[in-house]
C-alpha cells in the first residue's frame, strides 16, 4: 500500500503543481473536476448512512461557485451580488426540491446537502481565489507545502514518539507527539518558503506555518469525524493509496481559506 | 384565536411598517432581534427531534450577516471579502466545535445548524439589502404587501372554493383554489403598488405579484415541511395568534431575496 501511495504521489504531484503554476482555465477545470468528485463523495458517504443528498443541485452549486471564484473574484464590481444570487438560488432550489419530494426524512437530507455545498464547494473555491491574488502562486505554495510538511512530519514523529492520543474518538491514529513533529516541520517550511514570494519575513512565515499545521489538523479531524459518523473508511478511491478527493484535500479545505483571507487582508 | 390574531396584527403591523419606513439603525436592530429569535426557534424545532443546534455559533453568525448587510452591502469595495470571511469563519467554527464535542450524531447536528444559518440569517438579511437600495422602501412595500395579499387571498378563496389539495403531505389546509385566489390578489396588489415608486409599470408589477405569490407559497411550504419533519405545530409563540417569527416570516424568507435580486439586477 505504501508503495502504491508513493507511486501515485510521484505521478499526481507534478501534474497538480504544474496546473497550479499554469493557472487560468486549466486550474479552473481541475478545481471543477475535483470539487464535483468531492461533492459526489460527500453524497456517497451520507448514502452509507441512509441520507440522500441531492447531487444535481449540489454539484451544480459547487460548479457555480468555482465559476464565480475564477471569473468574478472579490475586487470585481459584481462579486458580492453574483455570489449572493448563487447562494440564494442554491438555498431556494434545495428547499423547493425538498418540498416537492417530501418524505419523512427529506428535510434533514436537504439541509445536510446544503451544508455540504459550503463544505466542499465554498472552501475549495479558495484555491482559485488565492491563485488570482498578486503573488498568489507563492501563497498557494506556502499553503500546500506547509500542509504536506505538517502531514509528513506528523506521520514520522507519530511513528517514532507517538504516545498520547490527540482525538481518540475521531481519529485514533493521531498523537500529540505527531502533531508537535508536524508543526515543527510546517514551521520550518513556512519560515524558509514564505520569504521568497509572499512578502512576509521568516518569523511571520514560521507563525503562518504553525497556524497552517493547527488548521490542517482541524480539517483532517473534521473529515475524519464525517467519515466515522457515516461509517465509511475512505471518502472514495480516486487516487490509489490516497483514498478519495476529500481524503486528500481534507486539510486543504480548511487551510486554503485561512491562507487566502490572511493574504487578502494583508495586501488588500 | 382569530380576534387575538387581528389584535396582534393591529398593534404589530404599524410598528413594523414604521420601522421599515424609518430604516437605519432601528431596522438593523429589529432584523437582528427577529433573526436571533428565528434561529433560536430553528434550534427549538430541531430539539423536538433530538437534534442539538449550536445556538452560540448560529446566532452569532446570523448577527454577523445582518451587520454585513447593513454596514457593508453590495457596492461596497469590501462587501465580497467580508462576506467570504464571515461565511468561512462560520463553517470552520461550526466544524471545529463539532469535532471538539464529537458524539454519534454530532456531525448531522452541526451540518443542519450550518444550513439553518443560511436559511434564517442569509435570507432574512435581504430586508436590509433591499432597504439600502434606491427606492428600496417601495420594493419592500411591494414584497410585503404582495405576500400579505397572497396569504389573505388564499385564506378567503380557500375557505370559499377550496377543493383540490395543493400539498396534502406537507400542508393539508392548502388548496389550488386558495392559491389561485391569493395569486389574483397579489397580482392586483403588484399592479397597483409597483408603479408608485419602483420604476416598473403595472404589467410588470402584476407579473411580479404573480411571482411573489408563487415564491411565498414555496417559502410557506418549506417551513411547513420543516415543522412537520420535526413534529412541532408552531415555530414559537412570540406573536399571540401568529406563532413564532419563522411562522410569520416563512414566506418573506423566500420573497425578500427574490425581490432584492430582481430590483438589483434591474437597476444596478
């Protein structure tokens, strides 16, 4: 399994980084693809628990959010009204469809689906929002490399020193020692990487690395608790050895927006 | 009961219309109050079904949305980024709190709470967004008077001619004949009222009245299905004879955003 995991990473990683670098339509299409698969996985997980998610409305709404983020990002005159129109249409469509097919548990299903649009579509759209910023590529690099550093550091530090459980009910494999090791590696990565292109110095870069480590663990635990709640092991199987899109991007879903708003409010 | 209902309306209606007319801080405070009670009612309904809604995050998020709508409405340079920051913080806080108090059904509870913020807070914030528009007071008048006309017309036409059930599973009292009567009264109200201040003529006003009648029934049915799903009769008892805030504003929650985006995109 570990070798499949490494092999997939060796193929997928350069592709992913290349498209991040290239940006533009290619990145928009990639995010649209990942988001659609991610929302489909969200629906599949809940189906295991007997909850029917409305995939038609959900995936359409995610795609609309990605189109908004790419073509009408903040700064554009119509950004807020278009976003508002999209969000409102999503809410009304979800509820109208729910009324039309009213069954005993359809209201719960509809509201979980609505929340899933924000969890998958809204959070993931921040890849595109960051990329559209000046020096956005560097902020994306900091976000992804610090997240991967935190993940990798936690894996090895946890294996070597792991003792005290971090969140035994949600994710039994995680330890405080692993978290400390991951944070250390993320801090180093942030301190080294941030000064190159983001305009913040090594000390602030280290702080950002620490914040990313914290937020990435929160994102990981949020997705783990979702899986545990639904009684599934992986969100999907799109990437051999890595599970599904939501498994691979669980931390990023939390890290990307946090990095985006820090970058935005620093350099507005 | 009918006389209590009329008495409450005679007292509350002029107060409500006076604050709509006055606008400003008074309206912002009123919407903040109604929204907080509305979200509390949302939580109370779900509690009847064993779902624990996070009231601290939910009411804070609603209040933040109302503050955004009043102080940083679309057109303001920071409208989209502030809205994005609020929505993101709401999602992350909801999920982090959910992980912190993980229990078997906490994920479902958290996602329903998140959806409730959009249902109550986001939709209701459009009172403030409409009021901030040029001739917004007139658009609000059209929205509320057509909604009340549709409601009143449906009541009397339903009593007089009601035969065929509209949505027996969700709201057994509603009939197609009532809907037709309500639509007729809303069309007349729209045709008479819209030309005074909105800048659209009587024919378009009639069309808007028809649309409002349709959307208001959808909003009513959405809230009815929510109550039926949770097994409660009224959302609350804040207004004697009228039930709770969500009972009173169920149609408006759908009508206000639709009227806002029509007005906005017509006169941007």
